[in-house]
C-alpha cells in the first residue's frame, strides 16, 4: 500500500500544475461559501436571539370593523356621530375608520377579543404620530417600557425622562449622522438625543428618510404635546411563542382584518434578514456551481492522468494488487486534497469575513454582528465539496480500474480511437481548404471539450443577454413610465376625502396592494397584487396608450386597463374577467385593454364604476394629479407630494442601480468565459503537446500550429451560441419574470438582432483574447521530449 | 558534394555535477544523396546530433553548414523555414495525428510545399493508396510508418532524418519500411540520416558514423551497403 501511495503522490508531484489548479479551485469554492456563511450564520443567529428576547411581533394588524359591524349598526353609528352626515354617507364606513375621525374603541376591543381568542395571540396597541420635515419622516412614539410585544432595546444611552429629551432608532438621518448627546431640531423645537434604541420590528438599514421613518421615543408628556393626528395599529404574537405559517396564511385571507402584515412580509423587519438570506442563497448557488465546475475540471485532469498511466496500473493489477486497494489509494489522496483545499478556504474565509460583517454593521441595525459558522453550514461546505469530488473520482477510478488488465498493459501500443463526430466531420468537410478541414477535425476530437465549451457559451450568453436586457429595460422603464404623464405633481393623501370640482386638478381614488384574481387557463384561480387607480380618464392629465401608441383612455368605460406587463407575466388577455378585493367588497370587471405606459403595478379603472360598485360617493378621492403644488383647499393633514420630475429622477437612479447589476452580470459572464476558455485551452495544449511537437519539427510555424491545433473552436463557439441562444432566452425570460412578479415591477426581456450579434462578438472576443494570451503562455513547450524515441540498449557491437 | 558540414560541435545539458556532454567536439561531413547511419548505444549522443543537424536544437559551440549556409547563426524563424524547406522527419512511434485520416496526415506534409509530390503517386509508391480514408488507429504499425514516410517525403525534402524509424516494428514490417526508404532514396535522390542502435540496419548505409558518450569514435565508408532484405534483424 505504501508503495502505491508513493506512486500516486509522485504522479501528483509530476503533475503539480494540475494539482495546484484543482487545489486552488477547491480553496476558492470553499472560501466563497464560508466567507458568506461566517457573516450570514452569525447575523442570523443574533437576529433570532434578538427577536425572541425582545418578543418581536408575529404580525401587525387592524381589525376590519366594516365587517364586524353589520349595515344597520353602521347606519346607527354614523347617525349618532358628530361627523357631517353627507361626508359620512359618501366617504363610506371603511374610509371613515381609516381617517381616524370615526373612533369606535368598544367595538374595536370586542373585535380584538374575538380575533385574539380565535387565533390564540396576544397583542399590544401601537400608537404613533408622524411629522414629515425636510424630506425626513419622524414617527413619534411615547410608550416607554410597557410593551409585551416588540419590546424596546436600548442600544446606547438611556430612555428620555424629561420633555426636552428623545431617543432615536437610527444614527443616519437624511444626510446627517447623529450621535447620543447631539441635538435634533424638529419643527423648530430642539431635543437632546439621550439614547439610541432598536425596535424588533425595525431591523433594517440604519438610515431614515422620507420613506423610512426615524422613530423618535419621547416620554408620555412630550408625546402628548406633538400636534398631529394619532394613528394606531396592533402588534400581535402567538401565545405559544411560535410563528405558524399555516395560521398566518389563514389570517391573511380573513376579511375581518382590515390590514394584516405578517412579520415575514414586513420589509422593515426583514430587510436585514432577507439580505442575509439572499446572501446565503447565493453562497449555496456558488457552492454547487463551483463544485460542479471544479469536479468537471478535476475529472478531465484525472482521466488524462489515468490514461497516461494505464500500463503502470495494469502492471500493479497483474502483480496481484486488488483493484479496490488501488481505487482507495487514489480516493485517500483526493480526500486529502479536498480537505486541504477546504481548510485553506475556511481559514481564508475566517480572516476575511470581518470585511463582510463590517459592511453589514455599517448599514443595518442589530445589537451585535457576531462572526459564527453553524454546524450545518460547516458540514454542508465540507461535505458537498468532498462528496462531490470523491464520488466523481470514485466513479471514474472504478470504471478505469475495471478495464481488462491486458488492455491496460498494452495501452501504449493502442492507438487513439476517433469518435463518430470526427468521422462525420471528415466526410462533410471534403472540399474545404486544408487548414480549415484540419481545424474542424481537431475541434471534433473531444466531445467533452465541446460539451464544456457549450456550457460556457450557454452560461455566458445567459449572463450577457440578462445584462443587456436589464440595461435596456431599466432605461425603457423610465421612458415608458412617464410617457403620457401630463401632470407636474402627484399628491397622495393618507385618508379619503370628497372632491369639489376644480379645473386645476384631477382627483383619483387609489387603493394600494389589492389582490387581483382571475381564472387561469388551466382552470386554477390565479392572482397578483395591484394598485387600483380609479380616475375619470381625462387624457389632459394622463394619457394611456397601447403597444402601437394609440390612446386608450376611452376604453375605461368598457372595463379596466392593465399594464401590458401583466399580460406578459400572467398570460392575461383583453376580455378576461378579473376580481379585485377592496375591503369586504369584491369588484368584478373585464379587462378592456392593455397599456404600454404608466405604472406597471397599476390597475386603471373608471372612478365612477368603482365607486358605484363599492357603494361610495363618486366624488371620493385620496390622490390628485395637478400642475400646481397646492391646488387643493383641503390640502391639510398628512399627504405626500411627488413631482413627476423627482419621480423620474428617482426612477433614473434606480435604473442606474439596475444598470450596475447589468454590468455585474456582464463581468460575471466574462469571468466565467475567461476561466472556462483558459481551462479548455490548457487541456487542448496538454492533449496536443505531441502533435504540436511533430508539426514544429516538420516545419510549421508557431502561428500555423496555433491556428491548426489550438484555435480550433471558433465553429463550436458559434454553433453552441446558435443552439443555446433559445435556451438562454428562455432562462433569462424566466429569471426576469420571477423578479417582476416578486417586485411587482416589470423588467421585460428586451432583445433584437443587435443583442445577439453583440453577445456573440463579446464571446468571440473573449475567446480570441484568452487564446492569444494562452498561446503566449505556452509558446515555448519542450518539443523534443513528447516525441523522443524510447532509449535503446547500452551495448553496440560491430 | 557535402550537403552538411559539422565543425567542432559541442552540446552540454545540465549544470555542475549533473552536467552531461551530449556532444563533444564533433566534426563530420554528410554528402548529398548519401544514406548515413548514426550508430551508437543509449546516451551516445546520436539523437542529439540529429536534432542539432536538423535545426531543432542549438549547439553550444561549433558550426553546422547546410549547403554552405551556416545554420547555427539562424534565428528561430529561419530555422523553421529551413526545416520546412529542406528536411523531413520520421519517428520511431510514427506520431501521426490520430484524428486525421491517412490522406489528411499526408496533406499535413504536402501543405508545406506548393511544389510538392503528387499524393496519389507517393501513396502508390508506399502501397497505402487503399488506406487513404482510414484513421491511424485502424492501421498496423508498418502501415502507420509508411504513412509517416509519405508525410515526410511529399514535401520533397533534401534530407530525411529518421530517428529509430524501425524501432517499434517487427522484422517483416521493419524490413519493408527500410526497403521503401532505400527505394525512395534512389528514386528521389534523397539524403537520409538514420539514427539506430541496430548494427544490421546500419549496414544498409554507405556512411556509418559511430558515436559513444558524445564523441565521434569512428566513421566507416561502406562501399557495399546491404539491401533491406539482406540485413540480419536479430
């Protein structure tokens, strides 16, 4: 056994370039996986610990009193309230509850008791007031230390004790960085920051702006002084302390909740953990992809080495060494190689994971960011690599060692067989110039090289097409979003109100995140989330156009107008009858047309039709298109005003981010192509050393040899590209569709002939560039050694 | 007329203790149209001498003239051109390109000279015309070596270098190959330099150069070279 071990190890030393390359690939695979896992496991554990300790909510909700209270009782309540009767009737019961003008604490308490008893949860009421100033949303809370759900965690300093003191959640507010001890001025009042706290339902980026609120904790007296409407909702947590997905799903579908947000769907609570999960998912993809790639490369090298040593192995078997022993010796060495590679990667990951952790620490809120590697991750990383490599090696060794011993012993006398493809190419290329024929024959020599090249072209095509499509669609998205938009400002109110006719503005009624459902082609009920935007269809403010650019606002009278992305994503067709659930009412409406502009998430509907179906006033509105920043005499209370210009700017910035993602895809495509083509070239050189030497000796120049033996895969690259482009398009379309559905945005697959030509050109440029460099790298091989005659005997008599 | 003149050529491999004098001050002449045998045991320097003469390796000292041209001063590109134009090579292990047919393997040689021999003629001479569509693995050793000879000859070289060209063949095939070489040498007026450790084969040559430990130990002008059929193989 020792001698066989020595033999294998000496062979590894002899082929140390291959061994180093494989070791490097294993270490790189292990490094990438553990680098991400060290950060993600530690943060994940800390998140779970923190969520448990601080009693993080399982869901946020408000009961739907419009469902709990029947029609007659509603009328009695309305008639008994101090709100003007016309407004009460026309706004509708649900809208009145949403405005907080209609408060029904007893009814709400009864509804809460029923729901908490039925679903077995306890809850806290969360009260807050919001102030928006200089682009920052301040959310005031005043309940210091009496929570049973979402308990406040003091990260730094202390809780506010007097009126001039506050504690905050973030340390970056707009462009300003705040520390404990600093002063913060809101609406002209200066407050001393005495503490920084973390809310378990706000595990997100540590910056606050107009969208993401800065939580300001004040003592109850100070909170009472904040002059703004108080809003409230409830934080619930199951009594057994365990989040139950099944129950949550049931609760989501329960119409008795006016608003229900499971913690897992709450971006504020899950921003960090979803980022971590995405990283962890990526690490798994890297682990599997790179392991498969490394294994493929390793098998090619192993196969070649075994073939070169056939005689030696045949000799050992003939001498009586059991085949199993020989296989084991090889496998032991491979396991050793894998373990060394994995340990190297693990060690490198341990020392460099701090960089990733620091990156998270600088961006997100959590009490601690520990570096930790879970047992599962460790086992996963080690086992996937070791098992994959050694299972593949065992398979190849088993196949090889079970060859006939005599055949192995006579291996050197055996000539290399040609595959079917070589025969075909030889027949089909008669008549072509000689060099072209040789090139084609050489390219057909190895099926595995063709497969490897095919995979490379396919992967690179996917990434390049995805990159180009993302780049174009992000630019097009901005253009299409604002095509037909004739207003300068879009104002959205937090509560519904009644309109008085005004030429200077166009009022609409918006219901966000409503569920749209329809019967799919397979008979199964399908659905998507939409923003229902009910307006009068006046094209002076918003002109919706179809794919041909034809105005279609008039179609609103026939039914809904839906963004064409929904047709592409879900296979919806004009005439399909869809249902939208608003409050406790289900509105049925046919799709009249598809628009190519406007908001991809919008479901445009005629305002009169919707209000009629909901039984509310046709004058209701909660949003306005206008050309003046203050056209509405009722413009008080809470509202957000966005200018079309600023929205366009924001979208353009988002487009830049998509374009960055596109660039990253293209870089990844380049890296994969470069690595794979380099490997293919390396293997081609290895396999052609003898042929290169022969051609060199009989008078071929380096350039001619390179052209005939190395630069032979252009045709394969082009054919692979033609064959795999439909597959690449399918994958890219699938990826973009998935992203579009999950983000409720639309990222179309955009391509044309130019795209295909460009991608092919990029792949060919990479191919030629790598080949050019590789040829220089291998330009001076030893020519005499590969074809030297075996040594004759020492003695000569004459 | 001397085709090749070797003047005081030395070649050393390795350094210090492991230094080996592969060629030690060799001086000789090879005449045009001659059949020359380089004879010697393993490590005598015959293959090194062949490589140096054919321009594959550079001598450390001394000069080599090919038809009065000093090839030791040639740059790499000139050496490639020299091999392309004037030399042919036959190897012990044939070294045909495995995934090219017999015809394509021969065309590898033909491509190097626009004024090459006719492919049909040369395959007929070597009795391999019926094998043109086959791949090397479908041929016997003797057939493969005949293809290798065709590949070397089709470009009409001035000089043919054979490195143990029959070393992998049995007597019948070996003699057949030698017979073809002898015949073709006469027909095309070739100069052949044949490296061998086989004394019997060396007797086919008119000029026998004996080497040992990198030194030229003897040169014999054989006035009565044997034919391939006459040599003893054992």
